[in-house]
C-alpha cells in the first residue's frame, strides 16, 4: 500500500491509515531498486509486476498458482492460507499478517529446530 492517505477514504485519520499500513502484514519483500521503481503506484498496478518476484510477493497475484505445481504442493502440504489479493486493504493486511505468523511458526517450530540440531546435514538438503 503506497504511503498515500489521500487515496484511502476508508480510514478515519492519517494515524489510523499509518497504523494499518505499517503492520507486518503490509510488508511485501522486494529488492530495493525494484520496489523504488514503483514509487507510489496504486496496488492494482504494482501487483502485476509481482509475478516475476519471490513467491511471497508473487502469491498476491491471482495467477500465482498457474503452472506452479511446486507452490500448489507446498500449500497443500502445509495448509498455509495463501490467497491472491485484489484490494490491499485492512482485511488483506490482517490476512497477510496471519499468513506471516503461520509461516514463522512453521519455520521456527520447536520440532523443526530440534530436527536441525540433531541432523543438520539432512535438514540442509
């Protein structure tokens, strides 16, 4: 979400807009130069460029799962709630925040960490 409060009449104040916009779920990880090239384009324009980026950014686009059996298998195996996002609004940010939390719980689960400690070579492959 571009830092443009004037485009978001759904927020009662600029403080509320900034609070929502700056939540972890509002984060889209892109290379610095790539992200800067979009400047303050609306999300609807930016998301079209995400298809060539990392899977976390790409998953915002509705065509992410087309011709992507590895991603579909990962989603099926983990049950992570990846969904395309049409409007990057407060609901979308909250959903992404929930997704990021689930991803972090999967990555840093005590069982997985224990597996890494007990068998580091097997975990790297």
